[in-house]
C-alpha cells in the first residue's frame, strides 16, 4: 500500500491508515477485532467504504472513552482537506454491516464495536429471549407507574386532598398500578389508531354507567415504536439478568453492562414516547371527552386539571359539609 508520505499534498492520515500500520500489534491483544475487519474485507472488498469504516471501528474500539459513532468515524475518515463530508457513505456502510450477521458488528448505546465469538453467541441468546405480551406488559405497566409517581393530587376548597389511582387497561381488564383504594381512578388505555374514535365513543358510553362514575379514562393511540422498545428492553434486561452473576471474560462483561445501560436508555426513550402519545390523547369523564392538550401541554399538569374537574363532581356535596 502506498505510504502516506507518497500521497498527494492535502491527503489526511485517517483511522484506516492507522489500522493498516498497527494491524499486527492489534491482533496480539484483540484478535477478534482484526478478524472482524478481515470478514468485512472478504464480504465487501478490501478497498470498499465498508472496509475503511471497519478499520476505523477497530482502532477506536481500543479506546475505552472514545465514542465510536457514525459521526466520529466520518470525521476520522476524511480523506483530504478539500473533500466533502463522508457521513452519508459511513452511515450506509454501517447500516449494511449491522444487518449482516456474518460481520459480527454491534451497536451498543450508539457505540460500534466488533464482537468476540463469545459475545456473538450471547447476542444469539439474547435474540431468543421471549418477549411476548405478558413480558412487555410488565415493562409497560412499570413505566406508566413511574410516569404517574407521585400520583396526581388536587385539593378541594383548600382542605380535602383527592388523589387518583392509576390503572392500565388490558383488553377489558383494568389492572391497578397504584392507589387502588383512591376515590377517583384514572384508567389508561392504548388502542390502534384506526379504532381510536370508535373506542372513544364506547368509553363515553361506559363512563356514564354507575360503576364507572368515578373513573377517569385516558385514551391514547398505539405506536409501533412503543412495542419495539418494549421488546428490546425485555431482551436487554433478560440477557443481563441471566448472566450477571456468572464469571465471564472482559469482553462479555462489557457487553452485559452495555445491555443494562441500553435498557435504561431505551426506558427513557419509552417514557418520552408514552408521554407524547398520552398528551395527544383524550380524557373521558361522565360522558364528556376533552383533549389532553386543551388542558395543558404537559401530561401531568393536564391530568391534574382534569382530576380537579372530576373531584368536584365526585364530591359535589363537599362544599355543603359543616366545617
């Protein structure tokens, strides 16, 4: 390969050049990383953009504190001072390699890295973890409980405190998440977008039934991304819990810690997505629907306002009580 000193003026030293120089030294301690690059070269060609990206990942993977993400790789593969951005090329190559299981490239918390055989096997175990309706429902309910903790509370006439219990609808079953004995219950329900209006009309009728007069329905549309995140959280937590107490090699330990961190990161993304969907939904109380956003842009503040309205009707005679 042509030496950097023999390249035209303006040519930059990229991470791919560093890799070519250090390949034999890297192999001594990180054999699986070099083997990962060699697999990429066999599949896509030694002169391909994929190979240059793989070499960059290999070099950056050795640095514990350096973010091995697409943007940094693109910057470090900039070939010359007057060249255009490499980001689109890098992103396309990364996406192709992540989709190719033969490459053994993974992305954890936005950081790309080549997996060892042991980690690759564990990734296979992770993919087999069952993430069905029961498992994902537990994660969803836990996140909803977190969102509504502390539970919304209002005060009537500055004296009586009224707190809402939180329930989640699962089909026709209302599952209590918190505050089962509270006088007002907020029932959260996600429905397919195509059934939203139909379900809304049904809940308007349901809310007028005697058994539901103290129930505050919160209806929102489902989002496929919510389901995807729930499945990924179940699998990340599952593989971590199954192996966290085992004696494993350093690479596997890092993978497991990465899965735990990924679950936390996905949990935060899930919370934001749930709040977004609920804030775009509707409250229904005693036959009267109102859009959440009409009350307040913030979900919890809107819930507080709707609870205040509901509490006044539930305790309509409270103002007449002797002091």
